[in-house]
C-alpha cells in the first residue's frame, strides 16, 4: 500500500510538472530590440510570442501590429515593463547599456550580436534553443548553408569599395559581415584588412586603390554626390558610372545579420556583374 502511494505521488508530480512546463511554454513573451533578431525569431515560428519591438523591426509584415517600445538606441523602460516580457532580446554596441539596465530591473535578457556569417548561423541555433525551436533552427541553418554552396561563381572579381558611412567615410574589412557578403558575391573588397571590422578610411586611399565599383550602403547619398568629391573623378567607378546606392541595393539585405543575407549576396552579384 505504501509503495502504491509513492508511485501515485510520483505520477502526480510528473503530471503537474508537465502541466507547468506547458503553461510556461505558452506564457513566453518576447520583446525584441534588434531587427536582425526579430527576423530570426519570426522565421523560427516565434512571431506569436513577440509582444514588443523597436521601430527598426520592420520585417516581416507580421510584426506590423506589435507594440513599439522605442528605437534601437533608446527604448521606453516603462513600456517594456508594462508588456511583462519573459525575455528581452538585445544586440550589442549601445544596447549593452540597455541590457545592463534591464538586468537591474530583474528582466531576463538575451544578447544576440552576430558580426560574421558563422556567428549569424550560430545565433539562429542559439535563438532556436532559447525559444524551443531547435529542429526548425537546424532546418534553417542547413538551408542557408546549402544556398551559400549553390551561389554562382565568377572568374572575374571586380575591385569594390564599400562605404557604410560618409562623415567621416568608413569602410569594411573582410572579417566583417558586410565584407564577407561582398566577397561571397564575387567582389574583391579593397579594404580587406582594417584595424576594426568597420573603420574610418582616408579619401586619398580610396583614390589610390581605384575601385571599379563603389557601393554606398547608407541613405541620403546619391551617386552624383560621390562623383563630385574632390579628386574622385579619376576613380574607375566614377568614370564608368558604377556607383551604387541604397536605390540599387536594399541596405537591410546586407547590413542586417539575418537569414536574408542570401538575397543580399544575389543583389550584390546583380550590380557587380551587370555588364
């Protein structure tokens, strides 16, 4: 009789544990402050659990009705607290302070900040584990790796200058996410080695390197503005009118470390090899 009571007690504990686990899973509420992470969470079937986002989280369309808690650089802690999230997904850089403040408020945070393709794939795996979508994450990673291997290859590799900021002018190294995309697209990134992944460069060095293609990744800069820079009229890309801006390549496809990077590579190949 005593043994039966113990067995019944164990079964009851297991049943209560399973019920509690299901309740916890159903109650998951995420606030996402990074557009890259928002894209990954939605791709991993986590859209219904997202209760808050920042203004930059504009893709996919399923995020349009989510509560805006601020922008990437400044969020409303009051709004986040009101949403009562189980997890707040943050990025790096200025969001390190955000994560620190949320920790003081005893709000669980997960930092996701990929700076290369391999780190981005690892982020997908990590997020999949966090939100209970491990199998889905594995499928997405396998699909992306297959897509990389299936990219068309070219014998000619044009010299490319990528500009991510204009005042001061900044470019990318081969170890950066953007630099890796440029290389996978077939371009020869002219500032392959810099002291940081994204770094200030001299205008004179751009002239000396004489890129065949100039790619501008930030809004507000037109091709004519680049061509009119002092001394840049001698650059091959300027002479041949091969300056491309955000009107030619959607910057979200190449600046965001998200699964859409494959589309970004294809967009770059289109402009690199348009001739």
